C-alpha cells in the first residue's frame, strides 16, 4: 500500500511552486539611522520656517536702512511667500525628475546662498530678488521633510515622526519674531539672514550623509514638461497671495487692481484644475484628493492654518498697539506658546501610537478653541501672565492637532503618493494661514469702526457721565498750567482716544471669539476620518 503512494507524492512536488503565494518584496528601509535622518531634514526645515517670520519685526529697520517706504518694505515678506507657495505643490513633480536627495541639497544651497545675498543687499530691489530666491529654495523643504520622515519611519511610529516635524513647523514661527527683534536691536537686521549660513552648511552636510532616495522615487522622464500647468499654478498662487497681502491696504475690491488680480487668480485656478486633470504627466497629482482621509485632512489643516496664523498675528499687534509693549517684550509674552507646543508634540507623538488619532484630534481642537476664547476676555489692564497662560495652553493644543491630523491624512496613502500629497497638504495650510491673517486684519479694522460708531453715539453732550469725565480731565490738566479752553479741548481729545482704545479692544475680542468658535465647530469634522492602522 505504501509503494503506490510514493509516486503520487513525488508527482505532486513539482506542482507546489505553481500554487505557492507570490512573495511580496519587503518594504524599503533606509540604510541610515532614522533619527539621524530626522535631525538632517529638520535642521533645514527649522531654518526655513524660522526665516519666514523672523523678518517681520525688522521691516522698519530694513526700510530705513535701504531708504524705502513702509509699503515697499512689505514686499520683503510678500515676495518670499509668493515664491514659497509656488514651489510647495511642484516639489513632488521636480523630485520625480532629479530625485529627492538632490532636490533637498539644491534647495539648501539655494536658500543659504540667497540668505547671504539678503544680508549683502544694497537696495530694495536686490533684497526682494534675494527673497524670491529664498522662497524658491525654502518652498520645497517642508513637503520634502514631511515625506522623508513618513517614509523613513514605520507606520506605527508616524506619530513620533510628525511630532519631530511639528516641533519645527509650529515652534519656529513662534520664536521667530522674538529672535528677529533681539538680533535687530542688538546687532543689525542683516544678521537675521547671516545666521542662516552656518545652519545651512550644517544642514547640507547632514543631508549628504544621511538622506537617500527610495527605489520608487526616480522615474525616467519621457514626456514634455508641463509648462502650461506650471504657469497656471504660478499665476493662480502668485495673484492670490498678492490679493491677500495687499487687499486691506488697498481697501480690497474698492481698488481696481485688486479686482483684476482676484479675477486673474480665479481664472488661473480653474485653468490649472482643467489642465492637471487632463494632462498625462501633471505638475500636481490631484487624484490623491479622492482619498477620503487625505481630503478631510487637507480641509481641516486649512482651517487650522486659518485659526493658528490668525491668533499668532493678532497677539503681537494687541500687545504693541493697545498695551504699549515694545517689540521684544511682545515677543517674550508670546514665546511661551512654543513651550506648550514642544511639550504637547512629544506627548501627542507617544499617545498617537496607543490611541485613536480621531480622539486626540478632537481633544486638540476643543482645547485650542477654549484657550482662544479665553483670549477674547482680555482687557487693557491685564498683566503679562494673563497672556502667557492662554498662550501656553493654546500651544499645547497645537501638538494634539498637528500630529494626529497629519498621520491620519497620510495614513491611508501609498508610499509613492506621500511626496505629492505633502506638497498639497502644506500648501493648503499656508493658504489657510494667509487667508486667516487677511481676514483678522480686515475684521480688526472694520469691527473697530463699528464699535467706535456705537460708542460715540452714546457720548452725547447732555450725558452726565460725559460731562463729569470731561470736567475731571480738564481740572486735572489745569493743574499743569493749561488755560480752561485748552484744557477742555485736551480733555475731549483724551476722551476720544479712550473711545478708540475701547473700540479696538472690542474688535480684538470679536476676532479671538470668531477664531475660538471656528475651532470648536471644526471638532465634528473629525468624524469624517476613517481609522488608520498602526502596523
């Protein structure tokens, strides 16, 4: 009985390989230590993000040094933002042609060389040109860093990777104004650019040592370059940034050129969409937005950018214009936000490996909203601690938003899609921030006018409180030798100044309340996410 079974057994053996399951190749793992990779990309990214805000407080010094007007000096910021925005979504497309490591190295070299040119600028046109080159060099580093970190760390550690990334992205804009104010006051505005030189050299060395391209990055280019798609994208983003940056100064659509730029931006945007959807080799792969998690994450990150940049733009203005803080003290009052952010990034990075990201994100948005509403209760008699504590809590909420939001948005994408998705994701956060700054700036002016009109309507000549207040001011001024007529006029002027201050205070309170409620209303959007595995 045993001998007949032997041939059957041997005959079945050759068939075994034919029915065996196909062996999947092991996921790509970088040869360098992933923590050294994180240090390498974040050195460059921190330098770039810091530089986007460090020049803000130095604008008056730059304008005076280069014999330029205040309006002309703002182009130092606008030129950087425009070129930076154009580079963000194009990063993945360029990476496919020259490789991620080579693009990162070229970006660091360009950004560092442009920083040197900024410091050496002898006039405003030279400085603006150098800032454009800075924006081109720096625009690609954020999506490059995010993509490299997500690919270098296994999925279960993506929360930790995004915590490292978030420390640079969230903390750098907070300490930037303080550092810029200190350097400008202590040395010269040129040193806010010169300090990039040693950091850039270090980042270049680290990138050369530890960064490498995954095997699926490079693909041979066989078609024509999509010049038309890139052109539409540049016109759309450039004109949009100009409208957002200069709209309030020019009374928005009251200015003819703003209307034309807005029309140009809208037309270029729709032309860009049509071109990218029909092109066989588009600059930006918009199909990634079909992924539910990524589309939801892109929407929420735009809203978060709107709120975050709005808050960080309002606080220094409030402290300097109403409370009377100098630029350095204003920066010191806002800087503790960075302490809360760094702490929460580490905590959120660890928790994201154990808890559902949707829970962390909902908690983060809720804390962010409540702490922003806390800022809406400020008054003109506050101490610095009244600013510091809401800021720390606001910053602490940032880690619980940024880390799970990024990991869930990217968590259901293929590795090959992450580079392209990172460019879109960072672009939408930056656009949200630009829209947020433009919105709060406009609301601040308009709401101040409304509140002032309301307050003045109640300051009638026959009102007893008004008469008593003016008489008290006039009596006080008369003790300094003012004649009755002059003292009365000065008292009316002081009363009007008080009304203006109260109107501005109420406008700030309105803005903080709007931003706080927007954060709270965003919490239900978390339910749109699908669960992301951690393996």
